[in-house]
C-alpha cells in the first residue's frame, strides 16, 4: 500500500489485523495451517502460518518469512500469496510470522516475536515436516531488516543455525546518510521522509544510537553470517545501504549474491519510464530461484519443476 502522507496517519487509517485463515484464498498445491507459538519470556504468544507443499515428504528445508511495512504496517495476510508461492517453488516449509508493530510496540518487540518464531521453527521441525539443519530467514523492506537482525542474533547466541538469508530491498541503516537516501527525497513508494518517520516510530522517542540488532548496518563484524541473496532497486533510497551491506558481507567472507535492479522503485513497486510488462515476473522468478538455490544448493528442487 503506497503511503502518500505521514506513516502515523496511515497506521490510524489502514491498520488491520490478520483475517481468519478460512477467509483467505486457497493456493492450489499448498497446505496452510495457523499456530500460536510461545513468545519470548514476558511477551505474548506469536501467530504464525505454516505453508507446505501438498503431499511433500518430511524434512524439507524451512524459511521464516517476514513481511514488510515500515515496521508499522502490513501483516501476514499481505504475504499469504508470496509465502505459498515460495513453499511450492522452493519445495520448502515457509513459516510466516505475525510480529508486533510499532509505534504501539517499538523495538525490540517485533524482533523478539520473530526470534520466538525462529526458535519455535527450529525446535518443532519434525512436527511441521522441516529439516532443522536447513533453516533460513527471508524478508522484504523492513522485513529484511528483521531477517538480517535475526542472523546477527543467531550468530551471537549460538543458534539456531541458519544456512541462508534472503533480503529484498532491505531496510538496514537508521543513520540515513547514504547517497541514495540523501538523493531520493520524494520518490514513489518510499523516500527519505518516510524512512525517517519509520525509524522514529520503530525506535521510539528516545532513540539515541540504534542497537545493531535493530539497525544491522551498524554491526562492526559481519563474519560468520549465513550466505546471502540481497536485491536492491535503483530508484530506492534504501539502495546504497543494501549495496554497502552486501559488499561488507562479501568482505567478511560471507558468500553473497547481490543484484541491483536499475530503474525500479522500492520493493519493485513500479519502474520509471514505461514499465516492462515482464519485469515483475523476472524479479519474482529471480527471487524464488535464489531462495530455492539457497535452500537446496545449485541443482533443481527434488521434483525438478520451477514454474511460477
């Protein structure tokens, strides 16, 4: 949902909780269940939705799927189709998490919920038909920030072990000092003004210097993190922080595939000039292929298919 005014107003006007699962469209070939899993100590339970290819065998790789929305908007309904598509295309269990949102629940509430969902996924792998040795995180926009923060937490806390991180046009740096963040002050979909307000709402009024788990670009050491696929959009104020983070991952010895899509706005929500009708399909196919490769290796998934 494009935001044309203030994020705070969008929260008031457009915030809605997830709909009952029965009201969402069924996705052929994918089974979906909903669970409530334990939150972090002192925190409420966390809603997750588990997507699994129908008829698949046990021990599929699993990926925690984290929606975007500037830390304040969106919910698991918004990723219902993409999570199901990822489960089918990548032959994986996809666990979409409904984390708490700012400003009512600022950092670290959302990250705590995602961490609880990650721990639950790792600890209940057999129950959901997943392989705990092939666990990944994926997120777009602010969901990419939460996913990147989870990789740092998992490394620093000694697990759960992660084999892959998939970050699409991620939010990574609260300092807002890169060239693209300075240049793109009025771009469609996302711009510097919205980014600044988003961070203020997420970190709270007494924000100070953000912790590295909130703002992963602040981390001094990126060594020991899982292999990464990271995509950026050429007309996105977040472009440079994504490119710099990908470069720093590579310099730290982390295998990383980095792709900038020139001419695209944030989250690939349209393109400058005359849009290519095939562009959205091309981006989606690359993202899904990268996920499958990160979970299964360079070969095709077990059934050899790959259409979207």
